[in-house]
């Protein structure tokens, strides 16, 4: 078992650095579950890491690549804690800092311009530490080490906090002694910071949007850049995030959408776990298509305008302009979808492309868990003749969403068992239309009585069921409660 | 840098708090993961740790010890998770008291000094500069695999050293 622990130990070390291959996660997790020694090692390394970061950051001021050349010898390493004498390895660190500076500078100078996308790949690194009073023993002259923006090949450091609660209260007491505020920096003329991992930029953020890495999330901000491996989540009906790539490709993530990852290996890759994206893809290099991947399909794009809807078991692609190949992962069948057409990848639905109707149409229904606001696995879409067993569903608080094309229609009127709903769904808080409606953007709950039910949805081009009705759709299912 | 980020975060700067969390998330995650064993649970608890930290950061006495402070919160979150009291604590808005610092500075200094130079260099640069394996490899003319190996060895040796010295906090795992 020793070799198992060694191998796991290597992986756990990589995990702490954010470089553990995700595909190894199940195996590591299983090992951790049965190996006290590895859990103890991980704990110890973590504690050492915490202490080391604290300790080293006190000892060594870290500066970004600032206006001063990285090879400058005017800066000094300062040891800020009077109780501690300078350690023998600090000068070594300074020397290493020089190497880092030179190495990064060389890398930056030799990098191609298009890789330096976005000057603000991360929240800007803090300004250089101000010149503090000299320590007791002057340090030998040394340059500031360079802090690159993002590790190049590693996945992003797990990012924090998905949905931040209320803002922390302002601190009434005066803040700790702070150095003079750095003056606003003029546009930098120095070499750009190492932003090679920045793949895209958030052009617009609306509503509750978070950017997430491996384990946690941070609130998204407009102009923030996304690095390889990062993703985002939009929550709530009005939420929106617009991602722009350096080549002008624009991807709009609609409400309640989760993009688990963006990457650029053999071409851009956007992993859409759920929700909706609309993409305007500029022509991509030959052999490097942009791939939009959902849990059950992949769309390969060389340049087009498209819309993609992803739920657990259904992906709908609408091509406004251009040509996209959509592949259903369950059977590897694929189909080419041309301008003005759409196709649905889901079990039990013909993959063949169909013309996007000029009039609105309901194309499928999705059973929604009103508690979680998410589709219920196995019923997305709801199949004709489906059996909904209330004792096996995760909740009895249900709703039925009509999936329409185009994505936003004027309104949808529902009927249940032949009785028209008095309320018309206008989709005012977002293009979502459901049988039981919503309250302030949250699905209302519908607890169906046992027995057979037929839901019909009719779309209209105008609000309040006005205009010529579009293509309606009905589905009949049976509800059982045992 | 942490001190400045803490100062900004205390004044409500979410970006600064986010940067702090980016810096410390892997390490805090490691602390949590070693106790719960499942990534899925760990992710939830790390999030809870940072949520609490956000609420409580105004009370952080020593901004330079933000890592140890976060670590203490993480341990409390794990304890509550184990007791099944997390939900109740959340409802009541209970504040978690930071635990004692995990590792003694002096001991860590001594062990860093004792570390073979190539390992120490990689370890320090990784932690203070957050350099990627590739950047570290470029710097030291080593492969990415070799960098990973050195970091792993450095961590093992540091742990052994600290345990030998005793009284470093490493032997006292959570209650």
C-alpha cells in the first residue's frame, strides 16, 4: 500500500497546487476515504502551506511587474518582523526572485501579442509595497520578485464563495496603518504582465453571476477576465453574462446557466452544463473549431451565430447563421444544422434538423423541481406517456416549463386537462414559461393529483396571448403517488 | 500583500476578499478535505469557510495571520459539519472563533532552512509567487513532473522536520 500512498501523496501535493488532473479525483477521494495516513499528510501540508504563505508574505514584499524594470536593483527585500533575524535563505530567495523576474520578462517579451489578452486577467495585483522604513539591518540590494498573474498550465486556484451575502459592515475603527494610497497608475508602458492564461473577458454582467474555479466561486465583475479552467454561473431570471474572446467571438450566457469551464487547447471549448448560451462565433482557424459541449451533445462551430440550450438530458441548437455540426453523445450520431434550422439532441427525439418556425413554437416540456428551480432528471424533456411517481421524485413541488423557439416569445398560454389557465405567461422576468408560473422569478409549486394529466402550451408572438398563435404542443403523463 | 488585501476587504472591497480567497483556497481546501475525505463535501465547507470569513473579517485581529485565521474558521466549520450542527449555526448566525495558529513560525523557519536548497527554492517560489509548475520548471530548467516531485518532497520533509521538533502544532490535530 506504500506505493498507493506515494502516488496519492504526489496527487495530493498537486491538488494543493491546483494541478491535480480532475480525472484522478475519484481515485484520490476513494483512497482518502480509507487511508488515515494520507488524510493526515494532506492536513499537515495544508497547515504548513497556510503558515508558509503567512510567514513568507510577511518576510518578502511581493510586487507586481510594475513600472520599474524587473531587474532593477533599487528595491530591497525587507524583513518586516523585528523579532526575527534575516534568514540565510532569504538572500537565496532574492536571487531566485531575480531569476523569476528575468524569466518572466523574457517570456513576456517573446510571447505572441494575441496571448496577452486583457490587461486585467485578475483583480489587479496590489501595488508595490511602499517604501517602508528601513529594517534594523539593511538588506542587500535586490530586485522585487515578479508575481505573474496566473499559473500557466495549472487549473485555476479554487476560487471562493459563490454567492456572497450582505456586504460586510464597514469597520468602525480606523483601519490598520496603511501605506499612502498609491496614485492612480497611468497606462503602463512596461512589458505586459503575464496573462497568457487569460482566455476571455466578461464584457457584461447582470444579476447574480459568479465565476468559479475548482472549489468555490467569486462574484463576477464586468471587465474581469476568465482563465483556462474557469467557468461561471448565472442565477435568477434576469441574470446575464457576456463573454468575449480576443478574436471577437461573443458568448452570451442567459439566466440560470452554468458554464463549468472554458478552455483553449485544440480550439476554444466551452462546457455548458445547463442553461442557455447565444454565441456569435467569428471564423475560427481551420481545424480548430469552437466546441460548445453540453452533458449530452457537442456543437462544433467554425463561425456562425447560434443559440444553445442545455439541460440534463436535452440540448437544443438553433443556428441563426452559418453551419454547425451537432453530435449526440449517447449514440455519437451527428447532424449538420444550417442557417435558420434547429436540432434537438435528446433520447427519444429525432436528431434531424428542422427549420426554425417563423412563428413561435413549443418544442418540448421540462419537469421542474420548484424547490431547487432545476429540471428533474429523467423528465427533461417530459416524454409522452411518462409516469411521474411522486414517491420517487425528489420533491412533490413541481412545475412544467414549456421550451419554446425562438428563445423568447411574446407569451405562452397553458392548459391543464383541457382547462385553460387564466394567467398567461409573458416571460417578463426572463424568457421562461411555466404551467404554474412564478413569483418574483422563482417557480411556483404545483403538486399534481394522481392520475392522468395533459398539459398543452400555446405560444403567441405578443404578450397576453395576442397575435396569431404559434405551434402548440401537448404532452400527456400519469402521476402516481406510491 | 495579505495585509493590504485584508485592510481593503475589511472596508468592503469584494475584489480584495476574492483575491485573498484565491490565495488561500487551495490550502484551506486541503485542510478541509483531509478531514472530510470527499471533494464534494470539502467544496461546500470551503465555501462556508469563506462566507464566514467575509462576515467576520472586520474582527480579524492580526491581518498578517489571515491564513491561520482562515484555517481556524475552516476547522470550526468542519467540526460543526461533523456534529451536524452546521445548519443550526447558519440559522443563528453563530460566529466561529478562530483557532490557534497551526504551525509555529520559528519552527517553520528552522525547517525551511534545513530543507535542501533546490526543494526550498521551489517550495518558497511556489508559495510566495504562486508560480505555475511550468514557470518554475522554466526557471530551474526542470520538467513539470520534476517540479511536482520536488514540491511533494519538500512538503514531506517539512512535515517530518516539524514533527521532529515537536510543539509546532502539527501533532495537535483538531479536537
